């Protein structure tokens, strides 16, 4: 029989490093703080230490600054440009919800199931779109967000709860893709505290 491993390609899903501000604070697109910058370098070192056949060759990031800054050391080490992709970005906030109301809305979303998330968007469809965006990205390091990573992990686990995984800042999860389907190889380290 054919070796199925030859059809699979490694994919890394990385949460951004520690931002200089948390959601609900004055800056709605913070960059990394000093700890976050060190975490970005540690993620780069982990990715670059992969065996040659698994090392990423492309870097994709959410449009938000904290993800782009986390991706920069890896992109520099690989000598590639960062591809910006909003499909691995933050969960969209419902229309009409102010920035100061977003933290309370997110806390409520975290307590429930994807189908019950309140808003003007079909969040069940959104989470499927996040996973679908990863399928053709074998050989890529994808820098994303807490909720988007949970969207992927919940689908891979067959679990309809929003919060199934608490990825720490710069946590690197390992996936495989055959170009159409994604499978989990190993979850990255989890945070010991809540979302920041």
C-alpha cells in the first residue's frame, strides 16, 4: 500500500505572544510587550528546530499587530514575507457592539457552544471557515488567536463547546494536512490562567 505519510504536510498553528494591552483596554490593536517579543523568538526557535522535512517554509498571520509581530522572527529566519490572512484573524464582533462591550460578550461566548454564540454572524460557519483556510496550508506556520485556535481544535475534537483548549501565548500546536483535511498531531502548551 502507498505510504500515506508522504501525502501529509506539517502545519503549525501558533497563538500570538503576550500583547502590551488586553482586550477592552484603550489600544484595540496592541503589539507585543517585552515578554511577548521573547515568546515570539522562542516560537521561532522551536519552529526552526524542526526536522528539515517538517520545518515550515511559509508564514501566515492574522492582520492584527500582535500576530504580525509574533510572526516576524520566524519570517526573518526563513527569509520569507508574511502573508496576511483575515480568515485566521480574531472572532468577528457582532455589529453594533462597542469595543468596551466586547470583553463581556467574549466571556459569555466562552461559556457556551458555537451554535449558541449571539451575534449577527453564523459562528458555527465561521469556525468551519477557519479550519477550511488551514487545509491547503501545509508547510506553513500560521499565527492566530485564542478563539480562532479554539475554533479549529473544537472541530478536530468533534466538540461543539467554544472553549476546549487554553493555548498559552506563543503556544505552538502541530497539525498535518493532506491539502483538504487537517488532523491534530499535538496541542501546544496551555495557559495556567484565563485569556489575556
